[in-house]
């Protein structure tokens, strides 16, 4: 089982890494070629954009559970129904957000405190991305469909194409090379839109050419009319994931407000540590997706032994792969942080903070695997509630109290992360061990 899971996991890990690298290259290109204000104008919209995309990702995760169960059961008709209903719903939601967002862009960006010197540019940039949301949402959910059937290679290949196209379009559209219009900072938005649209079309053509199970064919067309019962189930599975992602992003806004009170060095250290942490937690997040897909297929097929193997393999791989990542960062932490930071003082702050939190991402990974297993069975509310409790009941209060009312100072903020991971793990394990496991085994056996 672990070999099978690795074949799925490796392209998924590479996809996450490639996506991070693509974003990094884009930020560096805009910042160095167009200046700090141009980069700030892009950055001002990203928190809001993440909230919008979080909804599509949540719906996609819900559909991947249903896809995995239907695929595991060999129910092709159910598979097409899920695809059709999800595509229509996400397109309509994307269209609604595009219209509303496009109209109220200025008001929204003003509401989140966008500085006056960049708000005009941010509004224009944001509107370009707003209008692309319907197609972007379709592209996002289709990649989750593919992963739901155990295919992580095709999403990886499409991401390679999208990243290469985006990087190629950046200079062409920003500087107006090859006779194209010189769009400046807006060229970065159009580069993202064009690369996503072209990649999505190429992916659909490829799926049809290879006669993939999930190709967009006549049977999908027949099911584009939404099924009310299926949509209700999809929302029940997807909305908790969306809410969870949104609450995580809001908690980070709260934490950064604590960090900012310690000055710009602390803020820079926070940014560097988060960059490193995003790579350290990548195996945990990728494994949770992997376990969710394989567990859903096992549950759909009614294979109890296979489900146990999936869970066991996921936990073992978390500690092996995650442990390697953590160990490497521990050993080379100063060298890695120096890629982002040049100030010795800031580097020292970042290093001490990294040492506090790094080990706890292994516990975070274990908790994510248990939550993914439960979500694969359709149990989505409890994992979400446990996550909310850990974040807003532990992480944020601990970070605030220890940083304001103890001698730990800024280190107290980072103590909130391991505290939240431990509480989340304890809650997930208790529910998994004493409630979910018994109910699920009885249901599978019957």
C-alpha cells in the first residue's frame, strides 16, 4: 500500500512545490522589474483572493470524496453526476463572485485597508482576476476530480504547463515584447489568466484523447443540470473545508498583528519562518489529500482491510517523509533562512522561532491524516470543529497571552503553534479512536 500511495504522493508533492516556486518567481519578477509598489499592489489583493479561492477548493475537496467513493464502487453513472453538478455549481458561484467582486472591488479593497498610494493599481489588477474566476474555479475542481480517482500525475503535468506558460507570458505582457501591448503590472494578472485558461483547455483535450474516465463527454453534458440531492450532499462535505480554510487565514491575520507590535525585524522574521514552514508542512498536507483519496475509494468498495492499510501507511509516511524534511531544516536552518534575510538580528529571531515550532509539524501531519480519513467517509463537521477549537481556542489566545503577559516575548507567539497542533491531535485522535472508528467499521462490515 505504501508503494501505491507513494506513486500518488510524489507528483502531488512536486505539484505543491512547483506551485510555490511559480508564485515565488512571479513575485521576484514583479518586485525587481517594476518596484516595491507594484509588488505591494499585487500583495494587497492576495488575502481576499485566497478567501475566494478557498471556497472553490473546499467544494473541490467535497467532490473528490464523492468521486473517490463512486470510483471505488465502480459506479460510472454516479461519477458523471458528481462531475456535472459540481461543474455547474462552481461555474455559477464563480460567475456570481466575478460580477459582485468586479462591481465592488474598490469598496472591498478600501475595507481591508489597502494603502492610498497603491489602491488604484490594486483595483485594476483585482478586477482582471475577478473576471477570470468562473474558468479558474472550473480548472481547480477538475484537478480535484482527477485526484479523486487516484490520478495525481495529470494535475502535475498540467501545473507544469501552466507554470511554464505563466513565466513565459510575464515578460511578454509586462514589457510588451513581440509586438504585444505593454501592460506593466497588469501583465502579471493577464499572464495568470491566460496560462490557466490555456492549460484548462489543453487538459480537457488531453483527457478526451486518452479516453480518461473523467473526460468531458456527452454523458457529462447530460448531467450539467444540477441534481438537488447531490448538490446538498456536496455542500455538506465541502463547506466545512471552506470554512476551515477561511478561519485559518483569519487567524494568521490575528497572529501577524501580534508580531507587528515587535517591529519590522519581527515581521520580516515571521515572513521568513512562514516561507520555510510552508515547505515543511507540505508532506503533511499532501499526505492528507492522498489518504483522503485512497480511504474514500476503500470505503466506496467496502474494503475494511485496505482502509486500515491506507491509514497505517499514511501515518508511517508522515513520520518518515515529514521527519526527513524537519531534520534537514534543523541542520541547515541558518543557511536556509539567510536566503530570505540579511540582517543578523532578524536572522537570529527567525532561527529561534523556527526551532520552537519545527518539530510540531509531525504532530500536525498525524492529525491531518486522521481528519482526512474521517472526511473521506463523509464525517466533515467534527474535524472542522476540532480545527476551529485548536486555532481560535488555543493558538490565538496562547500566542496573545504568552507574548503580552510573559517573559517569552515574541517567542510566546510561536508557542501557540505547537500548542494548537497538540490539542488538535488529541481531539482528532479521541474522536477517531472512540467514536468514528467503531461506527465506520460497523458500517463497512454491514
